C-alpha cells in the first residue's frame, strides 16, 4: 500500500534493581506488541469506553464504523470470508490510533483530517521515494502525495477501493464509515478467507509490506478479539461477580508500568525490566488492576504481586489450575515454589481464563491462564 515508515517508540530508562520489588513485571516473552503511531496526537489514547465496554481505547463512533463495515463488505466482495471488527480495529490502531484526539461527527466525518507525511523523498518518516500526486489535492490537500484518513490510504489506492458506506454518494477516506469499508474491501481483495491465518497475514502484508507491521497488527487483532469475548458468569454471584465485572470493565485500557490503584487507572512510572516507561501512559499494570477490582468489594491489597500472594487462602501450584475458582488471584513466578520470585498476577474468571494486564505494549484483556510462564498457584480472598 505504501512504504513502511514508522519507528517503534524508544525509551531510555535505566532499570534499578529496586524496581523489581516496586510493581509486578512480566518475564521475558515472545511477540511483545508495541503500537506503531502514524501521527503524534500529543494526547494519551484515552478515548472513552467503546460499545459494551469491549475495547476501552476505541472511541465508540470508530467501533461503530468497524462493525458497520463488516456488515457491508459482502455487497462489494461477495466471496470474502472472515472479516471481523477486531481485524479492522487492529489496522486502524496501527495507522491512526483510532483517530483518538479528533472530532468524529454523527455521520462519521473526522476533523481535523488525518494526514501522513509527504511522500516527496525528503526522508521524513522514513520515506525516501517520491510519489507523484494522483488526486490534485482533493483528499490529501497538497500537490504532493500522502496517506489520508484513519486507515491511511494513498489517494491512488483509495481510487480503487473507496466505497460510500453512509449513502451520501461520496466515498470519503476522511469519513470513518467509508474508510473502514474501504479497508475491509482492500483486505478482502480476491475473495480472501480471513479465517485462515495465512490469508489474513497476506492481507495485512498487502496493506503494508512489512513483517514487523504484520506482527504488530496481529497482536492488536488478538487483543481486541479477547476483549470482545465475555466469559460465562451465569453461576458467579455476589462479591466475586463484582470483582470480576470490575476487572472486565477495564478491558482495552493500556498497560502502564506502575499504573493503576484502588481508585482506577493512573499514570505509571519508569521503567520496566525491558526499559518501558509508564509515565506517559494512563492505565494499569497487573497488580494495579487487582487492587482496583478488589477495592470494589472493600478489600485492600498490597501494591505488588509478590505481596498480594500473602492475602487470603493460598492455593498451591501443585494442585494445578483446576483448583482455581472464579475470583481467585492467579500468580506467576520466575522460580515457582519461591513466592519471593512472583512477578505477575491475574484474576481468574473460570473456564481456564483470567483478566490480565500482561506487559508493556498490551492492554487489559481476557487471557488463558497458560498465557504467562511460571504458574505459581493462587489465592482465594472471597
């Protein structure tokens, strides 16, 4: 679609040994996800709770556009299969951070408009190739060429995939509904079956020819998919249900190293063992999330995961995950059997799942209890 032109955010924090005792931290894992940011909006993505609280970093009007596109794409690419809103959300997260910071009207128009860097070979944003103007400035407002809208289409690409989703007879890449539908059409080229991972990867790679980009988007797709799924709580009642629902309500909130407390999400501190700072991110780390959820039923937890293990009835790791019940804290350690090495905590919801704030670059989400390494048992507080 266009040359990859983003760079990962970098932090220069120094990790002090004391920090390991300050907050929960994630052991080294593969496929760590960090957001690409197409523009610098200046504001942290705090765009409000989306429909049903399913993804807290997506403005509600944008989520509506993604879902609407899924419903409409079959009219334009009848053979396409497997388009889901988390796929479109993953692309939009990487391209424009869901247009957070912009005004989105009822009909989907986004103002101010979103523009990428000028593709004039200047080197800005990593671009070194000159792209000739194709739209006379109609969409990109310049005599050069640049990507436009929340899905960052080049005008030349938009000419082929742009669709009118709102019925005003104009296919506008600066309109949330039109842009989301255009992205769905583009991903569906050739009647792809996006339920197949190989074809989904191919579609994302076509969107931006970078394997790093593909991995980034797939990470967000997985996160939004997890956020959209609700666990079965029909047999969960009372205070346990209150705790779980409080934790689930924060799905989609960014992970922030040292962030969160009994009052809710907050800005974190510097820095995680991998050098990630939470000072500019308003959200939760793992123990901040558990503090918040249990505060809803009047239970005050210590700030760090290694200290939280001492609260309530201890559930030994030797009993396995089958011994866990909904509402239990789930712990992970670098050396299971030694509680002093506990580095992570989640809240078990049943069915082998937990509400989890995994690591920097992710969001609060529903994960398998096997998603983290070093299962160290649990603790029952209710």
